[in-house]
C-alpha cells in the first residue's frame, strides 16, 4: 500500500495540475496572456498583497508584456504595464468606471447606511446626473484654480505660519519630522475646509482621528471590520457625532468653505439623512488628508537631506522674502509660479516615491483597441510605480532622484523628455484627484516655509538613508521610523506670511491640467 506521504504528494500534485489547467480553461484567447506563478491563484495574490509595488515592477521586468492577466480567487485581474494601454483604459469611461470604487468606499470606510447606499446608487450608479458624478463635479469646482482655491490656500497658509511661530517661540526645538508635517497639513486642510467651527480643533476629535486613520487600510479591505478594526469603527462613530453637530447646527454656513457648501448641497439634493451626511464627511476628510502628509513629508525630506537640492531650492525661495523694518514677508501664492525648481522637486517626489495603483472594475466586456479583451466582472490595475520607473519613458536616470527632471528643456540635468501622461501623481484621464491643487499648494507652502524659517539638523548632524516604510494603502509610503530633528529659527525679527489673490492659477502637474492651461 502506498505510504501516507506518497498519497499526500499525489493529492497535492492532482490539485496543482487541476488549478493550473483551470487557469487556461477559463482564459479566453483574446484576453491578455495569463501569468500563473509557482502556485496557481495563490502566488499572484501573495505578490499583490505582500510585495505590492515591488511585485508589479518585478512582473513587468520578467514578462515584458504591455498587459497581462493574474488569476486570483474570485476574479481575473488585468495588470497594465504599457502607457499606451493605460491611455486606452482611461478612454473607456462607461465600461471601466471608477464610480463603483467610490460607492464601495462610502459603504466600507464611511459606514453609510443601507438606505443611504441605495440613494447613492440611485437608478443607475453610472448616470452622469447621479450622486457620485455630481459629488465629483462639486469637489472639482471648489478645488479648481480661482477664488475658491485661493481662499482654501490662504486659510491653510495661516495654519502653517502659526505652526512655525510656535516653533520660533520655543527656540531650538526637537521635533518628530513626520509628526510635525502630518499635524501641520492635517490642521491646515481641515481648517481650510470647515472654517472657524472645524471639528478638529478639539483634542478629543484629533485623537479619534488618529485611531480611525490607523484603521483605514483594514476598513478598505472590508474583512470583519467590527472585529479587526473595532477601535477604528468606534472612533468613526464619535467623529460622525461631531459632524452631526457641525451640519445639524448649520455651522458650515458660518465660514465653511465653498468645497463643503457645494458637496453638502449634493448630499441634500440626494436626500441623504443627517447621519449619512456626517458619515460621508468623515470619508471626505480621509480623501483630503490621507496622502497629503506622506507626500509633504517626502517633499521636505528631499529638500533637506540632499545638499544640492537644499542649496538650489533655498536660493530660489529666498528670492520671495522681503525684509522691511525687521519684518520678513513671504507671499506663498508666488511659490506656485515663481519657484519652478520647487515645483519640479514636488513632482519628482510624487514620481520617485509613488506606490499608488489605479483600480477599475469591469462593467461590460471591453476590447482595448482590437487586441485585448477584458472580461466583465474582472478588474484592471494600473500601478503608478510601473510607469514611474519605466526607463523607456524616463530615460537612463529613471532610478535616480533628479529635482530638475520636470523643468523645461535647458534647465534640467537630463536631456530626456518624458511624455506628460507618464506622470500619474494625482491620477489621470477622467479620474483626477479633485483636491490636487490644494494638496500641491500646501506641500509647496510647507517646503518654502521650512527652507526660509528654520534650519533643520538631523540626528548626529548627518541625514541617513531615506526611511521608506510601508504604504499602508496610501499613494506614498510612511517613514519606517521616527526621525527626530532639531528646528533652529533662522532670521531674527517678525514674520508675515500672506497668500494674495493676484494670481488665480493652481499648480499644473498632471497632463490634463497642462493641456487645460495651454488651450
């Protein structure tokens, strides 16, 4: 009789052969080539969850395919490697929509009630006059270059100025660099959005937000949130109560931003309850702040840790500082248009550190050109790291951090010209971050102020290698460890930080904004 070990080996071999055969039996001849992996269905899933952006880059370099299929339990997933294929995907607005992902966020992250979800879906989730598209349009209108964006930016600038005033009042101060950047950007964004009645001006709500934010990746997954993200769910309930008070007592009408006014109007027109409006607003805070802090941190890191970048950027920003009678004045609105090197550094940070991946669910069988069939019920993933590290797009210096990369020809180190669409720092096609202008304005403002108002001394006087940690579902990774630095006030005298309305431009970083500006 065969031994137990031999029997087990036979069973494993049979299961393996069956799963491998199943991959090809389910695969259509016009679908992108399937990649099986060492263990069918499980190896791709492991790579996606554990290796994340490193997995996609490795698969790109091993397969050399413009697009391929990964079969994981449940659905086929199509991974895009080619910019040309990516742009084809972006054109299929109706069959490869982003709206279902936003609807799932309302349910999983915000905890919107079933009645509220029914109203959000309406008769047709993808209708142009439906909730999700109306909310997106309202957000985009409020965040577009113009008076609304300037008002948001001015409010944020006041918060940044106050943060540096507190530092200067203490003299030489040890700070956790990420904590300082996170708190400054979070407070600036929420104050700009919610005005004098910002719920996050209380320590209690800030503490609840920290708990909720830490649990966001688990809430996104939606797997047993009541158990695995129990503390985050409880914190969310307390934050919902704070927004019930905010909207229920019409505090948004007293200094709340146009952003909040317009999105709240969409919520009201959809017939959402006050509780569901508050739940959606918690999700709106996450959308507005979740990626700004790590983005701003790596911008600050880039300009402080490299002597060449530091010297170039400080020299550029110092031109904006006026001194009269012992008072130093800087207009942060000018940074957007008069500091091209700082803007280029921001873009390079978004390229170099980006770990985001765009996801689309496939509503109908879709042909990309007449080459690739994407089956209904599957998903398309477009990892930014794949495009941002492609040597054919960025040239031989693709693996280097080059703060001049996005300057005009003749002003950058490299002579390689990249396609504008290759930069996906804030999305692309019809799916663009509506808060990109505010987020980039905030990052530039923080970079400028840290260059002109303080000297920053790292531990032992020497900057270590970049502490790149996990992305935890963010567009950029968190630092892997605390970075305690000393802030030393630079200039004697008072500082006057302003943001004027003389220029209504935003920060045009993505191809779609550049095209709009030039047309």
